């Protein structure tokens, strides 16, 4: 009888989902099904931005920056996965500054949620335009339903050489890599930083905007240029029938100065290749 009970306990332990240390709270507990390794309690407490209040920058609360108007913004919109709370700040710091590599796929999958929201919004916009123009709804081959909006290219925000040496990796590039793998969207490092801008977290909005002026340029590496040209050729007549859909990837959106500077540089770059680009941005967090 005791032997039977022992075998039952072993079988139950094998069948039961394994518990592990949650990367957010550090406790050994039952993992959620949505994010690998993250416990159910922390999963529920993640401050997801599911319904952005600002349609432009994706902020979850009132946005004085976008309501100011002023200069035209070179992106269609930004969408972020989570609000930048103290818990999320600690989580990003654990990965970005303390090198906890196991967080890379988790943060990338969180960013994927922002892509889902952007995709759904673009689908609604596409359907609205089709209805207004009385156009037929296009079908995907073999699916029997309308094809989902899909970005053409991901471009990570580059870091300076000194920051890369300090951290050992570019966090935006890692996030883009996860999204690229899950969505099948290619990524290319089309941009480089022209100078080190220092930490932006302690600077005012005006200081950030001034810092980012001319902070980015097209990647001068001939191999990257050749890859981009080859990729454009592979699209064939597509690049003449509609604008390219390019998404800039970064970890945090604060004032939008970084994204704005990157988008302006990308628009100049794509124009050199006789292309028109619609540029979006996805960030892991919105402050």
C-alpha cells in the first residue's frame, strides 16, 4: 500500500506543471501559461496597456505632449506593452543593467502584445477605408478570411559604442529579435548613433529633444546597405503599390524624442531608395 502511494505521488509530481523562481517576484510558484516562468500572481499584476488613451503615442493616461500639436510627428503612432511603473522599472533594470539574460524572451513576448494591439487597430482602419471606398475585402490565399495587417520590417534603436561595451548587448535589438521570430518579420540595423547622448532619464523634455537632434544616421556598413537593397528587390512591385510598413523597436517611450529622430532618419534613407515609408514604433514600456 505504501509502495502504491509512493508511485502515485511520483506520477502526480511528473504530471503537475513544474514550479520555478519567478523572474519578477523571485518566488518559487506556479508559472502562468502566457509568459514562460512568470508566476500567475505577477502575470495578473502586469500593468498592460490594452486600451491606449492617446491614439498617437499610446499613453495610458492623458497626454499633454501630443495635445500640444506643433511640429508634425514622423511616425503614424507608437504602441507600448506596459505602463512604466516601479515594478516594471525594476524588471527592466534587472535585464538591462544587471544582465539577467533569461528575461530577454519574456520582455520580447510582452512586446508582442503591443504588436497585437497595433495589428488589430490597423485591421480596423483598413476595413473602415474599404467600406468608405466601397472596396472588396481582400482575402488571404487559402484562409477564407481577410489577411491580417503585417509590418514589413523591424528596425531597432541603436545604442552608442560606449553603451554597448558597458552592457554587452543592445536591448532594443534583442526585443526586435524575439518579435521577428514570433511574427516572421525581418529586422535590420539600418541606423547607428552618431554620438553618445548620455542618460536621458534625468533630462527635461526640451533637453531630450535637443540631445536627439542628429543623434542617428544611416548605417554606413556596406553589407547592411546591400542587405536592405536586396530585401527591397525581393518585394518586387509591392514597394510601388503601397508604402513600406516599418516599425522602430525600443524599450521605453518617454517624450518620443528618440523615436522621432530615428523615424526622420529612416524617411530620408528610404527616400534615397525611391520608397515611401509609413513608420510606426513599438516600445516595451510607456512612461
